[in-house]
């Protein structure tokens, strides 16, 4: 009872805030719900901690609740099954930025210390026969109390839970335990999944066949860049000055499939649209890279982030080599400028049609300051730490905007290299995987559950550049393409637009989702 009370009072401040606001002016209503949640916490302790397991289970649940409580209070992050997926699929380089001195101190005081104190009292255990009857009775009593408190106003509570998923999504440790169980349940069927062939009829269209030089599409998969802070999208700061001076097409109304890399990157390469997308379905089918391979393209994935998310599992992928540009990797992690010598090398060496996928580190937080060289900071003061509590909101936004300036510099440098490449017919496409919250409504970072994800996390920039040689060889009307810049688009368009852009003929290409469909003569489609 002491452990349950501690967890509820100290480690559920987000839950209390939502509960009281939801039933404002109704203390009896929210009081009964709170009592039911307290007995639910008791139920969890009873259910998972019989007899000698009581102390370790209580300590573990305190630690789980403390960690979840810290990240919710610090960043507004709620733990769901997709967040659990992110935890399992992250890298050491990415995760270490979330383990700050502030995190260690607060989790130590609210989690590690109380968990250790659980082992302090000496308990005289009852005989086994006593535990045999006491355990199910304890579960039955706490479960009955939980149900009884909910039934005091079931109509109000059921309506609230249907409309406000974030209420129980902020309840710890219940929300985290539920997320882990849901993730495990979803993972078990995927262990033996083999991708079924898809788009095996893909072949070069007549325009691609007739191209005199190898076609090279450089596809930048951006990271954590939100549309609201992208200069070409009308942001009041010119965060994309270099791109603004070049003949690019900026799509200004683009919606992401998810709010995390683990969801958005597989989804954007999948033939499934965002409403159909499920991780299991993605694993069960070939994707865009496989279809391009069927059409004879050499597909290469180079990564400066957390890996290919199983998109390039059959075509292969490589982590970027820091020796390509030691200056870009001088801070211990490489900025995306490391891609520029790779692009130059690939443009000079390729002899066949190629798609070069570059997975950027972009604006990944919270260590935004590592995404650009210190001397390139255009907006000051910036936040030179991964601990947001040590910085003002102005510093956080300045630092984030500096990361977009670096993305602008890298994309523009890539365009310059491709423009000067004589041996290829080049084009470039940039699309961010998801956005980022910068303190709006108390939220920071990304990966908010879909039911509460703000536009800052779902609206992303997309930029296209077609060389004159590419437009001519592939029969595309550049003026027509530029006219599509304000048209609503989404990650759903990527699969079909890349195939259309490259004149790949296949039954799996959908013209309504191909942004190039209306900008090429019918006979060349």
C-alpha cells in the first residue's frame, strides 16, 4: 500500500493534471476515479509480486514509473507501443543524449532510491499454504475494488476514456506495462515473416530505356525536420537560404505517416498507405527499393542515423564512413555534410541507373547542437547541451533552426555536385520522416501517439530538384511539376512518385498517388 501510494502521488503528476482538468469542479467524480486507479496499482503489485517476488516486482515497477514520469515531465512524452519499438530499435549514439545529468539525478531520487528502500524492511514470510490462498484473494479484492470505484459513475468514466486516451496513457506504471505487452504481442508473429514478392513486373519505360546517360536519383530521407520551421514553407526565418537560390520545388503541405523514425521510414517506402500501414504488413511485403531492383536499378542505402529500419534488408545498406569527411565528424558524431564526398564519388563512378538513398541525422534531438558545426550557428544563443532544462525556449528553437540551416547547406551542396556531374542524368528528392515539438503545449521532441500528435510532429517538408537533362530525358514538364508545390501530399505519395519520376512501368504504381502523372505526355507515361 505504501508503494502504491508513492507511485500514485509522486510518479503520476501528469495523470493527476489530466484527471483534475477533465473532471474540473467534480471532486467526488475524479476522487473515485483516482481511488480506482490506486487500487489498480495495488492490483498490479499483487498480480506480479506474490510472496518472495513482492520486493523485486515493487522495485521494478517504481523504476519503470520513475523513468516514464521523467520523460513525460521533461519532454511531454507518453509511452506507447511505438515508443517501446523506438527504444528497442535505437542506437547507443542516439539514446545516450537522453541520459543527461538531470535525468540521472531525477530518476535516481524518484526511482532508484525508493526502489532500494523497498528492500530495507525485513519481512517474515508466511508458509507456502498461506500464500496459495492469499495471492488469489488479494487479486480478487483489489480487482473488485477497482471495478467498484469505476462503477460509481461508469457513464462519465467510459466516455472520458473513449475521448481522452492520454488520461490512462499517462498512468504509470500501467501505461508502460501495457505498451510493452502490446509491442511483444505485435513482435511475436513477425519473427518468421518472409517478404512476399511485390512489383516483380517492374521494368524501365521507353523514356528510361532511351536515356543516353545513367539516371541517378539521390533520395534524402530527412530526420525530424518539421514544415513549420522550413524556410521554403514560409517560416519567418530564412532557414533555407541556399535552397531558395536554386531551382527547386518545395511541397508545402505534406503529411507524415507517423511521428517516429521506426514508423515513418518503413511506411514511406511501403506500398501500404498510412491508414493501412502496420509493421507486420510492411515486413510481409517487398517495398519501393525491391521494386526498383526488379526494374534494374542499382539501389544503395547509406546511413548516418539509426539504420535502415529493415527497408533495405534485401538490397543492402551501409553506415556512412567517417573518413569521408573528418571535419564533418569532428564533434564525435558526423553531420550530414559527410554525405557530400560520397555523392561526388558515386556520381563519378556509376555506370547504370542508380537510386542513392541517404538517411540523414538531420535535426534529431535532443542534442541538436551536434547536428551542425559550432561556427555555422546562424541563430544565437544556442543550446549547447542535450538537457533542455538548462536552456531557454529561445535557445532550443535557435539550435533547432541551426540544424535546418545545416540541412539546407547539405542539400544545396548536393545539388551543386549533381549539376556538375557530366556522366549522369541527375535528380534529387528530399523528404523528412516526421516533425518535432519545440515546447508547444508542453511537448518536446517527437513520437507522440497518433491520437494526440500535433501538426508540429506530422507536417514535414519535401523538396524536389530535376536537372534539365533529367526533365528532357524522362519527358517531364518542370513548369507543371512546380505547379504542384501547394498540392496536399503525404508519405503515401513517395512510393508511386519515385516510380513515376524514374519512368518505371509496373502494375503496382498508382497514378492518383504519383505526383508526376499529370506532368508527362501520355505516350511517355
